[in-house]
């Protein structure tokens, strides 16, 4: 039995669903490309306003079972709008607006079908919004696939581009395998507990009979492995560099920021609300994944000579930093989740800003092509240098330093000292390639003037918006931690 639907709770994804269908139909009537793009951005802003309205009111839930584990207990709900949900929905929608602005030139130059592009983009955002609100395993998987499936098509939307088609196929195959692994893990967890809602799984695992313990342990690890594919954690990372390089650059930015943020939100929800009793099982696994991910990502980023592949491997390394606090397991789990969430929020601003500048100067493919950019476009060069310094974790990019201190402190507090040492070493390694790129921006020699054209107005707006957010968060980075603390 399902209770009545609370349409206010699902207003943000509902707005985007209506807008996505409307944009697809409008494209059939040959509405101008720029108008469709503006309508897409407007629908995302409308959904963001709906999230702000929900934040100002009382917390909601819908799709609930009538009755909890005990008579008279709170109902188990599939879709919950709490402070955690609101925080991540704000991150997802804000980043999606920037991605739409960055897509305007790409759609025109690549001659992509604009209606299909925005329909698929909004569909993926709907999946991300539902994922961060999901509180049962069925909705979580459905939302995760709603996020993933449109991205395959977005990656291959540059028709007759063999590189894009190859990237889309690779992403599709990896995602299908990860979904199969996750579904198998979910089936084992359900078989052991007889529950799908996270608030019912957690107490069931606490009182699980000894003969079912191996089943639940394997199920927990397989669910974790499924998420590891989504967030590009080693050894499930191999799709990321080729997909980032083959996909349209705005789609790569979407994967790097929106998709990754939603993936980490889903992982945190499952571990903290559903599987805390098996922290002794998944905690060490996450510790190994985090160490391998940040180490391999940074070492391979050192070898890159193109901007997009450096950002791709850097993104892999950043996933390792985000995983590190979760390795503490049940010990201080709330603090660990808060550290991961804070890092995800700060990373979204830093990485999206770097992608915005790279998209604005898309003809500059190699790192050496960025030499002398400060002479031709000092504002963009300064912005890119600032984003890179933030990612490196150096002043004046205090937000990046703050993010790394937060995850380092949470890792040490959770008695994972060896992992904190690995994190510190990798932070030093990351300094080199970020600073090497930043230094190139201010060296005297530069590329041909063909690659020096200034970005268009939408890209300049995106760069300005992300730079302003980065400056504010560098001045007062504790804003994020305070927001996260309230959300958790």
C-alpha cells in the first residue's frame, strides 16, 4: 500500500520532467536553438527556486509505507526531502545551470539536435535529484539509471564522430556491468533482511542471524562496487579519461561534477542509513579503494599533456580524497559523511570553474597551448589559475585547502592514520601538475592567435559565476561546513 503523493516534495524533478517534454516538442516546431537553451536554463532555475521554497518549509516525505517497524512508529518512505536532500539538490541544479550555459556554443558548432540535447540533460538531472532523495534501494537504482542512461546518448550526440561513439559505448558497457553488480548486491541484502527501505535494513542487519552474515557482507561489498563504478574509483575508473575526452566538453563537465556529486550522495545515504552495522566490512574496502584511487589518479595526471585528460585523471584522484573519510567505518561515521559532503560541495565549484575556462578556450587542447593566455585574456587566465590553485589546496584558494583539511581531520579522527599519510603524500603530488599548468598561463610564449579568441557571453557568465562562488567560499569556507552540519 502506498500513501497519497506529496507533489510539493517532488516539485523540483516534476518541473524538470514537464520542461524536458516541452523542450522536445518545441524542437519539433523549429523553435530557435538559443530560445530552447534559455528555456532549459529557466526550468532549472525554477526547480532551484522550488528547492529553496522546500528549504524554508517543514521537511517532507512521500511514497511511504503505512507504518514503521513497530506499531505506531514512523512510516518508511522512499522519497524524503530533508536537509541532506536539499543541500545536494541545490548543488546539482546550480551546476546544471552552468552546464547549460557552457553548452550553447557546443550545440551550434557540433550541430547537435538541441531539443534532444536538453531533453536528455534534464532527464539526467531528474535522476540526480531523485537519487539524493531516495531512501529505499529500488528507487535508488531507478534514479541512478535515470541519471546514467541519458548520459550515454549525450556522449554520442555528436553524430558521425567516431571518438564520441567509442566513448559512449565504453561508458554504456561499464555502466551496465556496474548496475548488474549493484543489483546482485541489493538482491543479497534483500534476501538477508527482507527489506528494501534503508530505515528497515539497518535494524535488520543489527539482529541478523549468524548464518546470513556472509550473504549480507558480500551484498554490502557488491553495492559498494556498483557505486565505485559511478564515481570512477580505482579499479573501476578506466572509463573516465576516454569518456571525458570523447564526449562534448559540457557533457564531460556534467559527468565530472553533477554525476559524481549524485553518486557520492547515494553512496553516503546507503552506507550511513542502511549499512552502518557492516562498517567493519565495507570500511577497509573503502580505505583500499581511496588509497589506490588518489595515488593512481595523481600519478597518471603527472603524465598528461592535454587539458581534458589532466582534468579527467585529476577527477579520479579527487574521488579518492572524497572516499577517504568514509573509510573510518562506523567509528565517527556522521563526521566522516559530513567531511565527504563538504568536499563534494567545494569540489563542484572548483572543477566546474576549471571546465568552464577550458570550454571557453576549447581550441587550446594541450597544456602548452595555454602558454601566454594571461597576455591575451588576463581575466580568464586569472580565473583558471585560481581554480587550479583551489584544486591544489593552496592560498589564496583557501576553499581547496579547507576541503583537504576537513577530509584529513576526519580520516585521522577515525583512526585511519595510514590513509591520512597517503592522502598527505598525494596532496603534494597534486601540487605539481596543477601548478605546472597555472605557471604556463603566465609564461611569455603562446600559441597561434587562432586559439586565442575570447569565449562568448554565456561562457563568460559561467566563468564569472563559478569564480564568484569560489572567491566567497575561499573567504569564508566554513559556510559549507556549517551548511553540511545543519543538513546532517
